[in-house]
C-alpha cells in the first residue's frame, strides 16, 4: 500500500517481470545436454534421453525441459507435428469394378446367442451391400460360401479389396510355395483379382459399413427376435434390400463391370475347395492333414508310386484324390490317428468359434448317459448292467 500511494498503479506490477529468473539453467548446461543428445542419443525420446544424460553424464535436467530443448532444436517433433493424415481415396467410377471384403466379429445377437462373425462384401463405387453372411469364424471355407452366393446372382467383379489376413495373402512366401492362398487360387481360376490394402483406412467404406451394421442390424435382429445364425442369414436378404435403398450411391459412370461366370455353376464346387499336392509312397498311401489315405490298387494307381497327386478337400469334409483330373478310389486308413493330444494353436479371429465348440463338447461330457431301466424279474441277463448281474450272483440286494 505504501508503494501504491507513492507510485500509483504501476507499483502493483511484479518487479521481476521481464528479468531472467534466478533458477534459470545456464546456457552452457543446455548446450552440453543438447550436444550429448545429438551425438549419442539422436533417436531417443525426451524421457529416455533425460534419463541417459543424467545417469551416464551427471547432467540432471527434467524430461519436460529436455523435450522443450529438443523441439526448439528440431531433434524431436511434437505430437501435433507427428500427426499423420490419411487422404480420402476417391470412389471407383463403375459399379462392379472393385468390391471391398471384410469380416466383423461381434455379438450380433447380443445375449440371446453366441458371438459370431459377419462377412461383408460392399461395392466401392456405390456403397451397395453385395453380400452379408453370418459364419462361425473367418476362414477360407466361410469366404468360399459367401463368394459362391455372390457369384450365382450372377455377377463377377473385376477385383476384391481386402486386408492382409492369411486367407487372402501369404505373409512369408518362399521358393517352395506359389505365394498364393487357396482363396487367391480360386479367384485366379475365376479371373478375379485380389488386392490387399496397406491400412484399414484404405478400405474405409467396408469399415464404416461394419460400424453402421453393428448399430442398425443388431437392433433389427432384436426386434425380429432372431438369436441364431440360420435365422439371421434368412433375415439378411430383406435387410440388404432396405439398406441399399437407403444408403446406396449412384456411380460416376453408368457402366456395370460385373461379368458372367467363366465356368459352369455346377463346377464351382471344384473351385471352392482346398487343394494340395501329396507324394505317393511305395504302399500306395499318402499323408494329408494328419490322415493317411490309401489308394485302391488298379491300373490307374500302379504307376503313381513316387509321384505327386492332387488332394481336394470339400467344404463338407469329403476328400478326393485326383491324378491328371481323374478321381481315384481311396479310403482313409486308421482314422483314429487323427486324435490331437497336443495343445491346439488357434488364431484370435477363430477363438470365439473354438470356445463355443469346446463348451458344447464339455456339456456333452458332463451330462450323465441315459441308461434304459431293466426289469430284475423278466429282463434278459445279457441286457442288464454288469453291477446288476453281479448282485444276482452273490445274492446281495439291488
């Protein structure tokens, strides 16, 4: 108050304003720390760089001070400066030119049923839902099933746009592999190209469709009272029509690049299967998926010893062995060797389906077997349980 009465309002101002603080770090220390970071820790972040400078050189400076210094010298970029931007990719111009394909694992039936996966095929030019299907998990056979339904409409697109899942892409091909997955081989036979996106933002249309479906479709399934995949797949046909009528866009060009099938529809089963080559040993047997397959001895199979044959695994589990396109009679030898005693390896996307199967098997094993009651007076002795027959023999009470 004395200063205020003497000097007026200017006396209220802090007198150290504009002067360097007393606890300031000297310029020599700042230059020393930055020199150490530039020479020895150029790729270190501010926190780790501050720890290394203090631990190995005795120069203790707070991490936020080091962060400020590194930003001023251009050694470190702030979060705002490091931000990346994904430019919007323009739609393809024609309908059927590019179809985005993806899966979405979700509790589609909420608490009324098990979680499952939905396969989504959406046209890039128009955002038209081409196919929706509920499956237990994302697998080659599930994509084959969805693709067959799509192609039989009939329409065959130019290319599919997918992520880098192993169904679509071999992550580490080698010289002994073709570099093509079973799904890619099937598309090659149908003259359809498969393209893998480098990021989820690149196939943003199908990602946004998944987000919309998780909201609208889940609620419509709840209203319809649907709680399983079979009823859900039957419901999807009408849902697709309503969804496309509301959200589909007009393409930039009116051309429809969908093509007719290049093979007969009844031959799709030979395309949508797993194929591999196996070596025939001296006793006319070959190994496939922990099974031993024995070829019948005839004129066609006698000359196959020491050669490779084609093995076809169908979606229903049937296995065919072919040589030069001719199916060979065969049988599975010792099917009990298929028992798995080691821990199974399961991908994350298949975990829900595997756990659901395990729960069903455990529930079956936990339920007591039903035993048909046998009359002690008139029942046949051979039909009685062993404990009952023993009771009769030694005269004990039942």
